[in-house]
């Protein structure tokens, strides 16, 4: 292996290992916004060239220190989603042992051409108070190419990846 190839490999490993980079579905996400409010710690990650205002794909990590039940958190979130958009398609999945819960949904603003597919996973992480939440969101424009079948396939793939996601958590315990 040449020195250049070794340097490139080491750089790639360092980027992957960095707590400031999240990898999801083969793409890297960099911090775009963070908040350390006592009731909600949050880091939103976006792809290079995107911001928290114009993202098409976003990954977020949250800590809800005052919540302790993943299923209850998802049910409460489902209620908020339906209040905001009664037509939103929502699916809730709770692990049998109650240790994790996921919610995915499609939502949009009335009259908007953009739709958002969101997947949230709530779980307890050792060393962190309350619940940790991982979110992946995809924002897209409605078009004939974006069929219900294509959206369903993307949702299934990303939901499977979210079940396995264990991104670095960059806020203090």
C-alpha cells in the first residue's frame, strides 16, 4: 500500500470515528444545529452543502432527560403529529420488552409541494438520563417519479437502518 493510499485510509477512518460526524445509509452528516437546554439536548446533522434551513436529508440526536418510557413518548408524539396534520400517515412500533419504540410518518404543510418522511427511534442509553431519540428525515417534492411504492421502499430501508443505528452522541451525559 502506498503512503498516499494509507493516508487516505487513515483519514477515512478518523472521519468515521469522529463524534461530530454521523453516518447513515452510506452518507455522512455534519452538525448543523445544537441545543443544550436542560429539558432537551439536541444535535441536528445535515449533509455537506445543506443547512438546517434547506436540508433534504437530516439526522438528529435528542436527549429527553425527563422521559423514561419509549412507548409513552412515541404515543405522545403521535398525538402531536395528528394534531398538526390529521391526514399524516403514522406507524408506531414498540419492542415487546418496551425498551424501544419507533414512529414513522409522512407529513406536509397544506398547499406545500414538499413532503417529509420522518423516522424516530426512542430508547434508553446507559449513562444518559431519560430517553435518547434518533431521527432520520427525508424532504422531497411531490412528483410522478416519487410513487407510493418508492416511498414505501425507502421507508422500509431507512426503518431497518434506524433499528440498528447507534450514532455517536456528542452532548454530555
